C-alpha cells in the first residue's frame, strides 16, 4: 500500500503533459506523459500501481502503468466509456490531470533466483509490461522468465512491435481465442498453455493479470502443478473512484482494492476469490 503520494495531496490532480500518443489496437491507445511543472513523483511509481488520470471537464479513471522511465510514464487506455474515450483522444501537447501513484506493486524482487511466470489476458498485459521489461533488463537474475499472453483475436494483440524483441529475453507464448486474417499462431485459451511450462514448481513465482475467470482457472492449474500459493500474485480490477479507500466502491471483502491492491498475494485472498460476485 502507498501512503505517500507523488502528487502531494492525494485528492488534487496536478497537470502532466502528453508527449506521445500511440495506437495499439482499434480501441486501445498508449499515452506517454511527463510532469508539466515541478519534479517527478516522489516516491517514484512502481510496476503494478496505478494513477487516476483526469480528462479535464469530463472525469477521471484509474489506469495502470504500462511503462516507467524516470519522469516519463506510459498508460495504456482502452476506450470503454466517456472518460476513457476522452483520455484516448489526447494528443502530444495536451494536458491531463494526474493523481497518484496508488496501490500495491508487483514484488519482482521476490522472483530473483526463481522461475518467473507471467500470465496475461487481453489488456492485462499492460500492467505486466514493466515487469517484462525489468526481467529482460536483468539477464541472469531469474532462473527463467515465461510470458503466456492470450487475447480474443489477432487484432487485439497489444504492443505488437515489442513482442518480437521480447522473445530474445524470455520464453513467450502468444495465443488467441479466435484466428482471423491468416493468423498462423496458437489458438486457444491462455490457461491451456500452463502445462507447457518447464519449471520447478517449488521455485516458481507467478504474476497474473486479466479477466478474473482466466486468473482463477490459471491459479488452479498452477497450484495443481505445485506452485506455492504464497508465490502467486494477481492484479484485481474493481470500480475505483477515490483511490484512497474512502468511497467504498472498490471494496473486496475486508479490503479496498485501491489501497491493499490492486496486486494481491493469492494466499491472502484465496477464500474471497471463491465467493461469487464479491
């Protein structure tokens, strides 16, 4: 959980300026932003955390970091409503309000000298992307690194220009639910790829992000293979409004996703995950 906030007052959006807007898919855009005035966030953001991005005059939404490089942050936004549509339409030079960083982060250091397994579904690759880049930049820090990534169809694949280079630094398995437009790759749900892993389960750490059903089924299989529940971490998604645990919109059992999450250790939430509609 993050107590201090890089923007000072956790309720007050501060202006950041867009320096890059890159289309990822037909409905998904990555924004690169830097502080419009003043210093970068202190404490610095960490992979797995999120900012509240405010489209001036429209509203704000929680968006995870898809890249962190000094004072330059990237957020990958899927257009699903009025606010996200306004954010995705921002262009270089435009201002965006920022509150954050908020929430818990991926414990990447816990995977050093172990096998690191990353399982992403759809937009869930975005919050895991900084972990991928961290792992690739530290060859030898992990016993092995595996990324299992599934999407609805080839048109939904994120970060297409980076998937190829990533293969040089990790074991990448990409699959789609439905093959279209001459797709020659793997077809099927990403959970089916877990059995192809060649790891020592007792020395494996797993990070998961994507649809909740995908994460539950993937975790079940990982545990069946012998991966310790304490080594499995997942990123939960709930309706986050205030980001400081006051409004109650993101309550998940006895915790708030904006504060204790979004990254949880599976062993801490195993019982809650089994309660429908919680």
